[in-house]
C-alpha cells in the first residue's frame, strides 16, 4: 500500500510538471493614454494603488486606480533635457524607495549627451547614464520636485545603444541598476568581462548611507554606500583601476529588464543578444554570464582557458537554422528579448509560477516553468503570438502582470 501511495504521489508530481502552459490574451487598460513609447510602469509602496507610466521621451504620468487614463497627471517631465537622442536612450525607468510613503524619495534612470569639451577619463565618451534621486513635492504626491535632484551615479557611455536602463529596489532594500556593455556591437572595449568598469553589469547600491573611498588626495565621498556582502567588497580599493565594488553580477550585454520572483526572491533577467542568441538568466551574486566570450550558451570569442560562466536558463536564436543548436530546439525565433516576471497574481491560477517574457521584434510572448531544486525548465512554449512591439512588462502590488507596447498601449496579461 505504501509503495502504491508513493508511486501515486510521484505520478501526480510528474503530471504537475507536464501540465501544459496556458494561452493568454492582452486586455487594454488606461486606453485614454495616447503617448508613444511607454518603457516602464510601476506602483509605489504607499498603498495608493496609483500606476506611474514612464515614457522614453522624458515624462512620467500618474494614473489613479480604476481610471481609463483620461485623468492622468504629469508627475515628472525632463523632456527639455532631451534624454531620448538615440533609439535606446531616454528616460528608461523609475524606482520608489521602500520608505517612499514617509520619505517621498524615488529614483530615475535617464541618458544625456556630454558637452563636446568635457574631459572624461580615461576616454572622452560622448554620452552618460544618469541615476538620480528626487523627492515628490511637499503636500503633492502626484508631482515630482525637480529641484530636489541628487545624482547618485553618472556612468560615461561610448555609444548610443545598450544602456540597460532599469533601476529597481530588491527584496533586500538595496537599489539595483542594470547597465549594458556601452554598445557599438560585439563589445569593442571588452566591458562585459572587465570588472574595473560598471558597463555590462548589474549593480547593487545602498542609498541610505554614504561611503568614503580612496586614500589621501584621492579620497572622496560617494553619494551612496556599497553593501558589505557585494561580491567584490574584499578586493583592494584601487578606484577606477580595480574591481568596482558596486558590481553584483557581470558578463551581461544589455540587461534591458529584470525582476524578482515575489514568492522566493529569485532574480531573473532578459539579456539582449548580439546577432544570434537571446537569453534569460537567473542572476546570482558574483555571477559571470559570459558576454562577450559567450553569447547565450555558445562561443562568441576566445576567453581565458578554464574560465567558468553561468549559462542561461533559456535561450532562443535569431534564425531557424540555429534552432537545432539551441538549449531548447523547439523554441521559436526572435531578435531582441524583453524580460518579464514570474506570475504570482491571484486572478489566473493557470499562470502561477510561469516566467513571462517576449521578443520585441516579433511580439511573441513566451513562458516557462522552472524547478528550483532540479535547476531545470520543466515546461516552455509560446503563450501568445501577436505583432505589437513589447517594450516592457510591469507588475502591480497584487502580482498581476502587464505588457507595454511601443505604440502606447498598456495591457493586462489574462487567461481567456
């Protein structure tokens, strides 16, 4: 009897793992919002249930719950700074401080052109990424006070593409920042594998303190501190010449969007590929994800003999001819991944535990289930084939997931 029970339970486990993925549909929300290129949407941790929609042009609109968007207010506008001077530049994301309800602090990521005569060492790069802290206006939580801006980090950028572009607070209360390799194609400066640069990395900062770095005449105070358990904290403090202690993970090409699983805290990132492969990575502290020695799970260029890299959890190729070489040969093709979320909402139980992601070029939305103990994907497939360019996904405080499209659409993910 005991043996039969064990076999029955084992059978149920296998059946659960083999459960097919559901199909989904996109249901419009905030249909009265008409601006193009929304690239991020987030909800503050203050119980207001407001949604803040970030537009690449440089503005943020705040929408009240239950609204169709017609009554949206302008929360922030830096369009006069012209952050969107290249296709992948602009105002790219927004993060609210965990204590936002009382301290009114929030953070944005945007790009800027440097003046032609600026002297940036070691190279005179033409652009920069800016991560700044702001406060909302006193007495008006629907309006940012631009006069309160406090730049946290300004990262020189050699080209106008591969900016990463996300700032988000993790479950640990620290601010994470995704930065691409600086662009130009093929990572010409080798930034992905160079721990002396912040490019091609995910960073982790403590915005609640300030650290002093350097020695003697080179000593200076940072506008942030660095968590003691960051992976390079034990490296010698050599300033810009040594391993940067802000780094949490490296070897990334363009981590456009990442997210934490609300149930277990796993950090997932969609890393945009070069010419052949797109990938989804499970990000670990100190993890090296291979770029530009690896693209996806494949050789890209020679690297140090014996070096070890963390392979993607899932990947897909740009061409059908490469499908037989993929980790999952039956996965569809695409050209540019948009990372998403593990669904932990209540409205659609069939989506529970599925990581949702899309291809910007084709519009296809895929999903997979991942077994943490087995370290393996147990099911994957296309959930919806549609043609809109998905610029980003979003998640509300209830765990429901949304898709943003380049033409200005905002949609909730639903099971028909």
